[in-house]
């Protein structure tokens, strides 16, 4: 063993040297590009201006809605106005669910207490209640296991899922992942236990009186029951009152409806590659949003950053070798129809998708990106770190990329997910709080700059 | 040369191995401490609760004011309530300047235009105008050089300094540094050019109608003239109007006053070290704030993080070898009297200050810290990086530490400045925008957690 050390060390040194040399070469070649993209982006504030336009002119963009249709036309016009090539729509059918005008939850008077209204909203995809609402007792649980252990005791009741996001987790996405099963699967679990409705604690880090919506699912073999989210303040209040009066009765009324699927579209525009036009780098976000708030962070930010990334590359006069394409994906929130449609559209037959980048974690300060690809791609991208360090976004790690691009990634396309500062995201997510005043212009802009640099490096260096 | 490679490589390998081994040892020894501090801090939300108390009960804490006096008593009570040892005040004399009730700037009607009011506020330390205000023409400049080149043309005029913070800079602190000379030195430069007052574009990244105050200085040999900040919207408007009518007249009225110095204090409390009580690690911020807003970010956040850092260490049951001390420094904004007084207080004679940590860049998500110390200290701290990576704060670089601790650092004490996400800070800084609703609880909490970990590591491992 002793004898092998110098040899091993020699190889190590050679590797270190080669790696340093390669990084220096990259820095020399692209340092000015990086700095120019940053200065131009920060000066222009272009992403924020686009986001103002989107959120003012198409504030609610739930798939199938008139707002989503306006968003499609508006982003097509944006790309045309900015001189993108090959701007067009690629159609897909999407679900069409509407919230309806009435969403009410009232704790009925009794046990010496007066009537109390809780802030609720239907979960996306829920059926309505009967016209007079559902009136029933409430059973509180923190998990599906706890519900199962109740046996018959949930029968005929509204099942109240009250497990909060764990505040002790450093990653709010991890904390979200630890609570969102209640929203997605609460209605089915409630129905299986004989419950008449599901009421779910809003999946948010905020303690306030704003309910947060989001997708929920039914199963073909389980009778559907209505499902609503309650604000965290409402959930805490209901929980307290249940401790005092476990027999309290709640009246829940929802008037949401599902309509037949409608025709919608992804919106696509690009800089066509100067040398390899058929090799395509995607940069995108999802154009649809929930019907609460205006979808400023989720995911107006990601969409406008994608358009601005390409606009920046154009405006600083770069002519990429490969095609860089912005895609506004439709229907991420409740169907992923756009993400699937993109992959199988006829236009794809003559193209090779070489990378897909998505920003869908809010328009906060970027820290870097997660890479969902094989080791060779990961190691190549890691060698570009010194460039991303110049714009304070050098956290390059393995990880998930994005929901819209997941069909591509599953087909072997390297995926990249913009990683941003995440503490605030779930304060706003899927709620009336997701408005543009929660977006900082500089933080938003930096995301577009990071994406522009990554697109351009992949275009010039390949993967 | 060829022969030396294996030897050099062997040394490299040994160094790498030693370094890796040392990091692993640190991770093993303190990994659980780190995770426990994080989980406890994020669950408790203690810093935010303290900051609510401070900003509600002592919202304006300009040195010499009754608010600052309330802040002194309140933070002393907080430390006592949390069971800190050796809680006491250390007195210092501080300046006493008051804004006064009237702050007005009016563009007088003329040239077909009606009268327009601009949002202004006196700069800290400014003299008042005459009782009827100053009415004069305005000359706009972007630099002191440009003002000097004007020669006699600034005589009798209000000098309007309108150089913005450069939005193209990645670091807002760097952009601030590139504009703040106008605020600090504008009055003297205006007076030297024969001007009658200085009106300075607010040193902020925000484009809004809120003026941002801050310190300004006079020189003994230059006649003092009044100095005010104007909002960025006001500055842009005035600049536009000057292009149309260079002879427009502005009336400026300020009623601020300087009073004799008053007695104030730093507030100090600690966990006394179990093995080396006379070796002291400082963690602090400045308790004084401007009289605009409530000083939530600047620097209520840093002060409450210092108290919470010690409270966290206590609440998880650690017994540090060395003394860890929270210091609420008085008068950072317009005098640094507290920072200087701490160093020369009689209590210091029997102590050794071994490190000083400051948080004074807002209560935003921490990224790591800057180290202002010699190479040996820096390299030692860098070996702790894996621990800070666990809490997403592993950006450890050489750099400035903090203004309050600068007298100590100049005396050779290693200084550490908490580095946080900085894009939003100067939107709020020194203005009515600096309120607690701009502080995110989790981001604030993480700062206290990073400080607690750094304090404890220094306490156990030394520097």
C-alpha cells in the first residue's frame, strides 16, 4: 500500500490540475458573457415588467379558464414582440374545473358557543356539496393511519386532516412533501372511512386566515366526497373547539363543478440555433396557475424568466449554436397535459431535445440548480461552477428538476431545476397571497440571468 | 521538476487527507448539536417573537431618544427573563438629534406648472432651515466632481445629488457604497460650492415615494447647510422637471435640531463559560435605529438574533467552555459611541475578547459569514464548513465583519459578519418601509441558528 501512494497522489494531482485548467478555460471564455448577461438583466428589470403585464392582464390562469386562454395569447404576443423565432401554440386538451361562487364552512352554534365561520376554499377537482351543504360532526386526524385506526368512528363525519408542515425542516419543500398527502388523498381516505367530506389544513408555512388550494384526486372505485382547505388559523381554531366540544357540528358548502375538457395549448418560441438548429434546449415554466391570487410566484415567475432568458441572450447579441426555446407549459397544476403533449407533438419528430430547464419554485433569489441527469452530464456542468459563482448561483447538486419537464426527463433528457431561496414560498403558494407585491424585482431578475447563462453554456458546450 | 511531482503530490494528498479527517471529526462531534439548534430554533420562532416585542414597545430607537432608552430597558429585561448571567448596562454618552415636526419640499408654481410637493426627510444630523424655509433654484449633479466643475453656478442654489445606486451590481452593499457618499458628504460639498442646501436622492434600490434617511456629516471649517433625502420617485420627477425648466424654484423646510449629548448604554448579558469564563465571544447588533420605520431589519433583527442565539444554546442544554455574550450596541447609526465604549469599559480589563460576531445586514436568509481575521483563524473556521453546510450557510469568505465590532477588530479581535441574502435590504433601509411585516420568521430564525452554532464552535474549539 505504501508504494502506491505517490502514484495515486500523482493521478490525483493530474486530475486536480486538469480540472483547474478546464475551469480556468471556461472562465476565460465565458466570463464576459456571464457579466454582461447579469448587468443587462439587472439594469433592464425585464422579467418584472413582463410579470406585471401577465398578472394584470391574465391574473387567474387555471387550465380551461378564460384567464388561461388570455395567458396563452398574451405570452404568444410577448414572444412575437420580442422577436422570437418560430412562435406558435401546440395544442392539448385540458381539464376544466370551476370553483363556483359559494365556499362556506360554519361551526354551528351549540354547547354555549355561537356560530363561527372558517376561511375555506374548495380543493381543485372537488365535487360540490349538496345544495344545502353538508352538516355533520367533525373528526380530527393527523394521518391516514390514525383515520384507519378510528374504524367506524369516522362514519358520517367530516374528516378534518390537521397535520401541519413540519417547521423544523430546513427545506420547506421537504416539509410540504410531508403534509401534502392529506390534500391529494384526503377525500379518498375520508370516503373509505365512511366520512362525508374532507377538510384539510392548508399546506402552508404561514399562520394566517387565508386558505391554500391545490390538486386533489378521486379514485374510480371510491365514492367521491367534497374536499376543502381551511386556513391555518381556522384549523387551529377548529381543533381547539373540538377539544372543548367533540360533538360540534360543521356545515360545509361548496359549489364547484367539473366541465368537459377544453382545448388549450403550450406556447413556444425560440432563438434558432446557428449551427445545430435541431438540437433544442428548453427553458420553461407552467403558464397555468390556481384561481387564487394571480400566480405571481407559481409560476408566472418561471414563465416570464424563461422568456426573459431568451430575450437577454438576444439583446446582448449572442448567437447560440443550438436552438434555445421558451416553453409555457399548460396545466401543470391539475393534469400535466401540457408537459405530456410537448413530448409527443409532431414537431418533436425532427428535433433532438438535449436539455430541459424549469423554474417552478417561485421568483426568489436563485442559489443554483439541481441536475437530474447521468454522471457524465452532472460532472460536465459542475465544471462550469466558477461561472455560476460570479452570479452567486453556484449551488449545483443532484436533485429533481421540474414537473412540466418530467415527461422529457423520464425519456432521458437531462433536466435542470432552478433552486431558489425557499423559506417564503409556501406562505404564498396556491392562495390569495400569491401576488406580485411578494416578488422582488432583483431576485426575480437573477433567476432569468442564471437560466440565460445555463442555456447558453449548454448551447455552446453541449452536454 | 519532473522528479518533484510525486513528493509534492504526496504532501498534497497528506494535506487533503488530514483536512478530510479533521472535517469528519468536526461533523461527528457537532453534527447533532447543529441539527438540534436548527430544529429547536425553527420550531420555537423565538427570534421573531422577541422582534415583535421590541418593535412594538420600542419602535423608534434613535440614539438619545426616549425610544432608545425604552429599548435599553426592554432588552435588559429580555435577557433577565431568559435567564442570562451578568445582565447589565454599560454606559456611554450619545448624540441627541431630533427630526422635528415639519419636513417639506415644494416645487413652486411657475413656467405653466403648478406647485408640487416632494417626499423628503431630513438627513440625520442636519441643521434646520430658517423658519420660513429656504427658497432657491436647484442644480442637479451626479458627483462631487461634477459639482466642482460647475464653479460658481451652484452658488445660492440647492444642490440636488441624483446619482442612483447602480442596479447592475450583484451586491446591493457595493451599489450602496457607490452612492452613499452623496448622503454623507453632500452638505459639505454643497456648502463648499456656495450652495444653500443639499437634497440627496434616497440611497435605495426601491423606486417608490418613501424617503430614506441616514447619517450625514459637517466639517468644522465649512459653514453647515441643511440636508434632506428625497424619495426616488421625487428625485426622478424633480430631474424631469429641471430638464423642462432649469430655473424652477424649490422651497425646503426642515425643523430638526441637535441637543446636548445624553447618557445611554450598551446592554450586555451572557452564558458564563464553564472552563474559561474570562475568554469572551461577543454576538451582537446595534440597538439604536433611525426614527423612520421601526428598525425591524436595521438592526432589530441582529439584536434579537444575538439574544436568541444565546437562548438557543441554553435551551438545548449546552454548557459552553468559554463565555458567550450578547451585546446590544448603542449608537451605530450616528456615532459608534457604544462600539467604542464597549472596548474601553473597565469590565474589559480582566477579560480576553476572543471573537466578535455581528448581524447587521437585515433579518434575511443567511448564506454564511465573512471573516475578518488572520489566515490561521480563517483556515480553522473554514474547516467547520461541513457543519454550516447542514444549515445552508456555508459561504465562508474573507470580508468585513460589522461596524459595532470594528473597534475590537481593529484591536486584533477576530470579527465575523453574518452574510444574508441582500437583494431586498435597501428597499427598506432607514425608511418607513423597515417594518416587521418585511421580515420572514424562518429567515430571521436561521440567522440566530447560524450565530448560535458559530458561537458554540468558537467556544469549544477556540480560534
